[in-house]
């Protein structure tokens, strides 16, 4: 119970938190399970705010020439909706699963760098707050989630909104990079004995590939954002067309990042589905090695296709043809995965509960989104579809019907593990059908209006265009989806408080996280498991070995101790971020705080030598 | 937490290398921007007018020597010769600071003497951003080394057993050095080579 | 079943042995100085024309490689670290070269 005051070059003694409780526990925690829950809850709240923005958009578009929101507010709404869903919704929801599940699946006591993990959560939270605070500080970003320069330069966009977007994304980028460095090292270095790479659960594999993509893709957007920030704050000329700047530079840098980013969003979802389908089909996953190789190939090809977002910018026939071919190639490994999922279910004793329904929903919706994706991978055809609602339909089929459905499936699947309680199956099924039907009625007609030429990002349309009927239907169905999500929230809260108790292995699971109690003890595994095959836990259950009672005393397990510093470093970053927007002196203060807190962090031992 | 890792590689060392791989992408994007804009926009003032290859060769030499000094510091720390380690640390820090001094001199020369600012033209913009970002990396490296040096003087926390702390800083330091090797060739030498047909 | 290569190479704390002696470091430094000097000398060979690009590229890659192999001791470390770094480096070079090609840089 000792606490050693930190020796700093000046007087600042923050004693190390020992056994903190309540709020302090959550602020200083470095337990990957608690951080995972923090990530999940925060990201879900952000997902709700993004959903409210979407409902406002759909309400405005419900009929022709409506004036529910002003045009400039509409621009902010669609920008914030996309930015929120991608950077504050899907990515951190995936990160919540990484945090909670990865150490359990690889038989580790925690991630490789527990404090870095806490830092990544707090930085994500502050980045999200910076981004969202723009609503109350003079207007949100309004140039789309891709923020094409030069329209984001001060010449065309003098307000503060874009600055919030730049700073928010930079801070969120630091959070994502920190998390990805951590998970790459964790998966390479913290695996249980015998758990070789080709025995890793597929969700762990997808996390690994996602993290690699992320550490390579985020530096590119960081450079683009720094260049834009220099342009806006110090009048540099990167995107100043008057000085001869090339307006395509931003688009290229953005999409070099942006296309790998698409796979950063979908690969974790594929990993979740690859866990759920074998469990409930009571069969091993079909074509394990092919699944891994297909994902690796998708990730690699993700670097060679970025210009398919820019077919209509006049790259020329050779570039367009090359990017058409590389893009179409990606359909091959994606098809391999699709058939493997079907092969997994084929002949299986399938139990259609909520996680399976959402997974099958993922397969079908992602298939539709994938097919429309192949349609505009063809550059000649893309000239017709670029910037229309056809594209909006495509991205919502892959991101909502795809990524979000898989994330919901994952939440239901691992809910007993997270909370030690069972969710309500009936509410879960109602939730699924409302979301499934609602999403199809919302997004499928967008294919039609898109083909009729309705452009994206317009705040209203003329009644003579003939788009009114389907837009009205879409807006109604958007509320059905929202109602489905409401049922989900009710289910989660109700079940978390009063659901029936779940044991450690309610699904007859295949991977290591099911071999321990629900929720897992703070040290995860009493004895580090020894792995002998793929789906090792399931094979051991079949042998019906009576598990030997472990003789390890939980009190003898050393766990890294809680720390203030990760949160304080993130706070310094947030202050520096606001400083860039408002006052460079404040930015300097924030950076000084980062320097001091990083030193304190690095001088603080992982474990106090005499505190057990 | 067990100290053994699956691969036998220390976690922090692996983290550092993943970071450096990621940083390659960062500098490649910056250098790419510089090259894409090379020879475009307002060409009244460009690399040929401002660069002074002999001066920059000296500062490049200083940075290369600082890398050598860095490995000596590390070698002596591993051999538990703390005094020699401190001497080489001081020399590394001084050489790093000297390199930064050259850069400040270069920037002020360009700015005051040649009237080249980031606002002047695309060359100014991309040149200051690229070399400035590299300079910031060097600054971070100098501060990092200075903190380790401070720790060795006042905190007694630097020893042969904790040589990995220094090894990580050294990896970063050498990486900054190799980035400069690329910048020196691509920006300075190619920028002013008199033999290119015009 | 699948073999497990990674788990066989268990060695811990390998970062303090198998490093070269300071004299090697000094020789490496001299090689770096020589290559830099060569770069500056070649720079004044105007007759090289565009041939300067491959010449300079070879000299710079040489310096780059020497620093990475000896000063950053990748030559003496586990191969995995080389793969990690090289994958970032190669991808960066490929993507940026392709980007420059799209901007008509090599025409």
C-alpha cells in the first residue's frame, strides 16, 4: 500500500493511485477490459450523436423544398455525420473489441503497453470532444468527411469549423496510432505458448492486419492535415491554387489514406463474423488459411486502388484503366471470404439467435454493397455514378449493413463475457428485424434516385425532379432504424442491470476467452494456457479433460498498476489542440504539459517495487 | 506480467521499429509533396538561388558524426563505463544542437537575405515544411537525449541494465539521420545540380 | 499441423551482446564520411546529366543501408525487426513513386 512520490525536476508530487475506487478508478485504470468498456460506451454515445445528425439529414430530405435546417447547417450535418460515424463510431467500436477481446483470445494478462492503451482511450475521448465541441463554438466543419482542399482553405472556408476538423482528426489519429502500435506488439509478442500465427483466432488476425494498415495509412493523412493546417494558420501555399498549387494533391494524399481506411473499418467486422459463424454453426471455420490470406491480400491491394475515388478528376485513360483493374481484383479475395463464410454455415447445425441473425445480415448486406462497389470500380460506369445517391447507397450497405451489423453482432455475442449476464433474446431479434428492414428500405431506394441523377450533399431538391416519393420512404425508414437502435439500448441497459447470469462459456465457444469466467477476473488467466491447435479450447472440451484445479494464488500475479499520467498526457494534447485553433501560446502550454507528463510517465515504473 | 515475450524481442524495441516503419510513410508523404511541387508555381526564386552546398555538407557531416558519437555512448553504457557514456552523450547532444544551429542559420539566411518565406512560392512552402519537420524531429531527439543525460546525472537511473532506454533513443536518432541522408540528396543535391539539361 | 517458427527462437535480453566493437563503429563512420564526400564531389561532375540520379541514389542508399545495419544494428538483431521496418519503407517508396508517376513526374 505504499505510494512513492514521483521525483520531478520541480515540485509536483502526485502520489501513485493505489486501489483507487469510483471515478478515480476509471480515470487511472490501465486494465484492458475496463478500457475496452470505456471505449465501447464512449463510441456508442458518439454513434448515437452521429445517428441524430443522420435523422436531421433525412428529415430535411423527406420532401421537396423543405426548410427544416438551413443550407449551411445541412453542410455541417452531413460532414459531421460521416466524420462521426467513421472516426468516432465504427473505428473506436472496433477498438473496444480489440481492447477487450484480443488479450483474452491470445491468452495474455493484458496488452503489451497497458498505459499506452489508457493513453489511446483518453486521447480518443478528447479528440471526439474537440470535434463535437465545434457545434457549440461557432459552427462545425462543413466540407465533407474528406475535406477536399482547396475548398477547406481559408479563402473559401474562413470559419473555425475546418480547424476543429483538422485538430480533431490529428488528435484522433494519435489515439488510433497509439492503439495500433500497441496491438501489433501485443499480437506478435504476447501470445500464449503454442499459439502460433496460424492458430490465431480470425478476429485476432483481422485486428493484426487492421493495425498494420492503420500505422501505415495514418501518417499520410497526418501529413495532409499538417499541410492544410500550415495553409490555414500560417498562410503556406500547399493548396493555394493562386500560387500554382495542384488541387489534386489533397485528393491523392487523402485517398492514399482513405482507401486503406475503408479496410480498417471493415476488416474487424469480418473478424467478428468469422468468430460468430463457426461457433453457432458448430463447425470449424471453412478455409481458415484462405481467410487469412484473403484478408492479407485485401489489405495489400488496398494501397493500390486509391484513385478509384478520383476517376472523374481527369487522370487519363491509362491511370483510370489501371485503377479499374486493381479495384476489380479486390473482389476476388472478398468473394473468397464470402464463400468461406457460406461454407462455414453449410451443413452446420445453425442456431439462429441474435448474433447469427446480425452476422447473416452482414453477409447479405455486405454482398449487395460489394456488388454495387464492383459496378463503380469500372471507371466508365463510375462517371455516371460519381457523387450521386448511388454511392451513398453503396457506402451505407457496406458500412451500416456491413460494419455496424457486424459490430452489433459482436456486442450481442460477447455481451455475456463483458457483463456476466445474458441479453434478452426476444428484444434482440426485434432489434435485428427493425434494423434489417429499416436499413433496406432506407438505403435500397437510394440506388434508384442515384441512377435518376440525384446528387449527394444537396440540401434540398425540386419537386419536379421526381425524387420525392423515394426520399419520403427513405426518411420514414430511417426512423425505423432509429427505433431498432433504441430497442438495442433498452436491451443493453436492462440486461446489464438485471439479465440472467451467464457462465463463462454460454455458447460452447471455440476460443480462449470462453475458457475463463464471465466477466473475466482482473488477471484474466490464472495459468497462462498452452495452445496445441486451432480452436484449442473447443478441442480440449471434446476430450472432456477434467480441468485440474489451478494451484496458482491470484494474489501472486503481478499486474501493472494504475496511473494518472496517460490521461494527463492526453489532456495536454487536447489543450495544445485547442491552442492551435485559438491561440498559439495556449498550444505551447499544452505541449509543455505533454513534455512534463511524458517524462513523469517514463520515470514511473510499471510496477512499484514494493507494492504487491 | 512475465518478461518473456513470444518472439524473444523486447516489447519496447518492437514498438520502436513499428513506429519507425510508420514514420517512413510520414516522411515519404512529405518528400513526395516536395517533389510533386518541384519546378511548379512561381519560379522567381528556387533551390539554385538559395542553397549553399558546402555549408549544408558541413551540417550533414555534423549529423553523421553525431550518429557515431551516439553509438559510442551506447557501447560504453553497455560496458558500464558511465563516465565515457556521459562524454559521448554530451558530444552527441552538442552535435545535434549544432545541426539545428545550422538549420536556424540557413532559414534566417533564406528569409532575411533572399527574401524566401513559406508564403513566397511553392518551393518556399514545401522546403520549409519538409526540412522544418525534420528539424522538429531532431529537436525531439535532442530533448530526449538531454532527458536521458539528466537522468544519468541526477536520478542514477541509467546503467548497463537499462541500456534499452538509450537504445530506443539511439534508434530514433539514427532514423532522423537517415532521413536527412535522403533529404540531402533529393532536396539539396538534386535541387542544385548544375548538370541537369534545362 | 501448422508449424510454429516464432516460438522456437526464444532468447531474451539479446540486445546487449553480439554488438560490434567501437572500432567497427568508427570504421562505419569513416565509410559514411567517404560516401558523403563522394556525393559532394560527384555533384560537381556536370557532364553526368541525368545519370547523376542513379549515381546519387546508389550512394545514398549505401549510406542509408550502412546506418540501418550497423548503427541501428538490424544486421545483428532478429530478422522480424528488419521485416517490420522494410515493409514500411518499401510500401512508402512504392506508393509515393506511383503518386509521382500520376503527377507525370517521370515523363
